[in-house]
């Protein structure tokens, strides 16, 4: 029996077919190792998934207008080793291009993004070794996170050593902000910004994808009616892929699948509806 693979709705529901347990529910978008590609290494037990979805449905706030919009602030924290691009010192132009990409990609959702500030932090230890649940992550986020529940903090780092080696990025979930606000945000490989050097991942779609996780969570199925099921994650750009008979082509061009940046083109209207609900419920956004 084929199972629904729910990576494309990670942005807006609670995770299902996941593998490696971690103390907090993180999304990790590449396996360990030097070669980088998107993947999933988060484990949420079935009971916790069901409990989380019940909690969301019980707390879910009434919908605003279908055409409601909101602008969310972004703070970029650029962690670098030295003042070269290879050392993580990405220019302002790439960060502004990243925010422009986010605004284009999230247009259907009614969410737009406003770059508030860029902070530059020279710290070799953090650049090399930040990872989920690491001492470096705790130090970095405690020192530099800005804003409230609706503020996206993005930390660009190298993800080169230790448990973070090989990742493209990882994000926290909105349901966890209340318990651990200082931990909230997205950690991003610096070379995934538009115009950067990561093979297949240099158009800025890694932050689009990770912000989807930050904007919502995952669950049984994906709790979104208009995302077609797929049996397994898609890589590259297999546009004619159809792994679940009778359900239509796999949504490999969705921002929440695992395909190359150049393949990613869309969120669905159902995803847009769910992200708004998650933002209203957990991030105090009137949208």
C-alpha cells in the first residue's frame, strides 16, 4: 500500500514519515556528509503528531478575510570566519535578493517579508559547528535573536563540522515558540542565497522551503487537500513523476518537496490557507 509523503506540506502541518529522533522537533534539510541535498531527519512520534494536531484544531483562530495579507520582519545574522564570501561574509546584495525571492515565492499566501537589519558576527566556532541542539546554536541564538513571535530570524553559517555537516538548513516550528522563544528561527547554509555557489541550491529556495517549516508544522497526511500524494521525496526535477496511482502527478515543483531550486515554483492555495491559520494561532499574525 502506498503511503502519502508529506514533505510538501511541512510548512503547514505536523510531520509524518520521519526517521531520526531529536530532543526538539527540527527539520533538517540534508543528510550528514559532504554532499548536500534536501532530506528529512526529524522524528515526531505518532502520539505527539496526533496530540499536536488536536491542539492546533482546538486553538485555531477564526479565519480572517481570504484576501488578508501580512508583512513579517526578517533579521539576518551573518556568521563568518573572515571577510571573504568563502568565509561566509555574504554581501548585502545577496541578502536583499533572497528577500526578493521570498516575496515572489510567498505571493500566493498573502505573506510578504520586510528586511529590518543585517548583523555580522565573526565567530569561527559558530560558523563551522552550529547544529540542532548544539552548544553553539544555544549561544548564537541567545545572543542575537530579535523581535517577537512573528519575527523571522535567519542565521547564515557554514554547517561544515559536527552534527550540522552536510545540512542545507533547518528550522524550528511555530508551536514551540511559546516554550522556547530564544531558540526560534532558521539556520541557513550561507552559500544557498541567490547568486551563491551551492550546486543546484543557489536560487534562494532553501530559505523559502525552511521558512515554510518555520511558518507551520506537519501531520497525518498533510492536512492540505490540494497537495497530491507522493510515495517518496523527489530529487532533481522529475516533472512527470507519478508514484501514487490515480492521484495525479507528484507535486515535485512545490516549494516543500526536496527538488532542486530551479524546479521549485509554487505553494498551493490549501497550503496558503494552512500557513495563515498557523501564523494566526501560534505567531499572533492577523492574516
